[in-house]
C-alpha cells in the first residue's frame, strides 16, 4: 500500500470538497478553543473583583477556584469536542469512501444520547490507556535524568559528563519512539467505531490492537510523512489545507488497514 497513492486518492476525494472540509475543520477549532476563551475571561473577571490574584505565587500554587475553573473547562471541552470530533471523522471517513455528507451531519452525535455518551466513554477508555503508557515510559527517562544529575554533581570530568549526556539523550529518544509505536495499537479505534457504532467498546479496542499487530511502525511512518505539512501549520493559514488533507489521508489509510484484516 503506497503512501503516495493514498495521498493522491485523498487529493482526488477533496477536489470538489475543499471549502466544506476547511469549514468543518475551522468549526472544530473554534468550538475547541471556546472553553479556553471562557476560562480566561472568567479568571480575569474573578481577578477584577479580587476573588483571585494573578501574582507569581498564584500560578505556582493556584487556589481552589482556579483549579475548579480549569477542571470545568476540561470537562466542558470533552463533552463538546468529543461528539463533534466523531461527527467530523465520520464525514471524512465517508469522503474517503467517495461519499458526500452535508456539513450539518457533523453534529449528528449530539442528537443521539446513546452515541453521545458512547463516544465520550470510548475516548476516555483509550485516553487512560495512552496516558498510562506514557507515564510508564517516563520511568526510565526520569531514572536516567536523576543518575545524570547525581553523577554530574560528583564528578568534574568533562568526558564522563558528555558520555552521560549522550546516553541519557539516546535513551529518552528511544523510549519516546518505542512508546509512540506502542500507542499506534489504538490508531484504528475511532475508525472501527465509525464503521461499527454498535460494537462493544472492549471489542473495538481488541480489534484495533489485533489489526495493528505488525503494522504499528509503518503506521507511525505514514503519520510522520506529513511532518513537513505539520511544521507549516505554525504559520496558521496552512491549517486550512493541512488538516483536511491529513484527515482524509488518514481515513483512507485506516480504512484500507481495516478492510485488509
């Protein structure tokens, strides 16, 4: 399965749909950042009335009100963004298949209470597993950094210091790459759910891990092949092109993986 062929197919699918695809992405970005904007405005308002203060100490040890506002923002973001994300993913999934959905159908998961809560639970289930994996990965990195600092404090030899620095850096890079490949086992979860919305969540995760067996490194390479385009997003405007292009390509790629199984 050629990366170039998949990307070419994605360009073809987007040929007459760029405007709608960009509109969908911009809508998601806007809705995603709205809770952050409200959080900032609320904190500024609370600071205006002296309920909280914005001194340096407030950020190093925030008071309970700031923590509560942040927690509410996180919950609201999950509740709003998750169903919309799956609606958008369904739109791109169908586009990659050659079908065309209307813009309003991206909000379909808000109209069905069962689907609404299932997608939130699915993302939480996978998110917990991914976060746990990265926390485990931090253990060897933390140990290496601790040993590095401890040995550095008790030696003045520059060659030993340099060797330790290189070893610590290499270990960190290898660990990050390994855990990234490991987490690729969950790549198909969202797409399997889109294709089979009635499938039990545990079975969705099991199928994703089974299908991705032996394909995790290749899948990570496929995602990294968009690195140049991701870097272009720092200029903001290319996001309108990059995200529809990447999402359509990823939908095509994962659909082929899933159908090949």
